[in-house]
C-alpha cells in the first residue's frame, strides 16, 4: 500500500505505507518512510485517487492524468474544459471514474486496467 499526497506546484508525493506502524512510532525523522516526488502537472493538483494498478490525478491545468503505480509513468490523459476540481474512481468498478471541473461540467471516464505507457 502507498501513501499519496499532492501539492500546489503540480507534484505528486508517494511513499510506501505500513499499516502496522502507528504515526507515533514514525515520529523520529530518521525513521520516516522514503518519499518519491514526481512532477505530474503544470499547475496545482486538486485531486488524487487510486486503483490497484493506477494513480489518477486532476489539476488546475485542466487535465486528468493516469499513472502506472509501479513505475509512475504516465499511461493516460484526459483534458477538461476548465480546471479539475474533483475526481473519484468508482469503488464498484475501478475501471470507471468521474471528474468535475470549474465550468460545472461532469465527466464520466473509463480507463483500462492494464494501459500501455505513453510519453509525457
């Protein structure tokens, strides 16, 4: 399992998460998990969701991007009409998702569970 965070500069932060270790036990900075930072958008990241194989991010740059969980390589891209404000995978079918943008549009998305990497 991983812990995911994103920031206002378009970065995604990933770390392995051990559910058997409580936050108090990880209070020592020398024992903090190793974080990986990847620039994933050109503007602030507003939403992050995940499936077993994918990390999906949305941003003020108007894009929804799909990332392979293992390699963090981009495997998909969808462009909205306005900044992405919300994004979620369907818990009943993780190949489906939805996102909403600042123009008030709602998009229903379908992604492959085993996409092939694209450059980007």
